[in-house]
C-alpha cells in the first residue's frame, strides 16, 4: 500500500518545483540588477523550496524518513511564508518604486509579519502519519492556520491589489498591458492553489485525483509568470 496522497502527487510537486525555480532563473537573467526581478526571483525560489520539500514528503517512504518530514515541513512552510512576504513587496515596488520600499519604516512591518507567521506556524504544525489509513497529513492549531494561511493569503491579496493598480496607467492596446495583467493572474492562481491544498489537506487528501488537479493552479501560475517576465 502506498502512503496517501502517494508518490504521483509527490512527483508532480517536484516537477512544479523545478519549473518554478527555472522560471525564477529566467526572471533574474533578464535583468539581474533590477530590484523587482530580484525580489520576484527569490520569492519564486522560496516557493519552489516549499514545493520541492512537499514533494519529498509525499515521495519518500514514511519509514525510515518520518523523522525528517517535520524538518522538511518546517523549511517548506518557511519558504511559503517568505514567498508571500516577498510577493507583497514586489507589488509595492511595482506600484510605488524601489526608493519607497528602501525605507526602513516600509520594510520593518513585513519583516515583523514574517517573524510572527513563522513563530505561529512552526511550533504549532507538524506532519501526521495515520497508520490505520496509511495517510500523510498535516496537523496544526488555529495559530498555525493564521501563520500559514491567513497571513500569506493576505500578502498575496495585497500583491494582487498592487499589481492591478499599476494596470490603470497602462494603455490596454499596448503589448506591455498584456504582460502586466499576467502578474496578478499568476498571483491569484497561486493564492487559489494555497487555499485549495489547505482545504484538501484538512480533509485528509480524500482523492488522489483531487490532489493532482490542484497542481494545475501552480503550473498555470508558472506559465503566467514566465509570460510576464520573458
């Protein structure tokens, strides 16, 4: 018997991780000195680490690797939280400019939010293996839910808002508009993906098909990110 949700979903997570990190490299190579590109690239690598380690949790056999899974999970959620914070900062950079974000009073609240999210999440969320159903899941308190879901989703909403605001100053007939609109679409898809997997994880991954379908959000998001920065 394979541990649910099984190695197939794990391999898809690994594929998505490679895809996201590859897109991050392309974004950075386009203009390595551009702060927006740097922030977006690091955010994507951080999120790619979340996907990579999640893939390993689902792919590796529970025994003898169960003791490592909580370490993987801690690093993974740290990557996801960091990615959301950097995503919000990228939106502010695009909307307000690099000099605005360089102000300490602007950056400090985001650093504080990340620390709060990590403190709420890491001690209160862990990998749970149900021997009876042979299922890998994640158990956490309401504090972990705030740190791993509420704060990151709020950051993604802020980022999406900022990206949408920038569209107001772009001529819709211009090619740049099509690329600019791809960014909020990508962020919305990532947010939906996070919410989707949060729900089915709470449900104990009731169906492998449901787990696989959720990856469509992340793959589509990567495609939109690639289009926006190519």
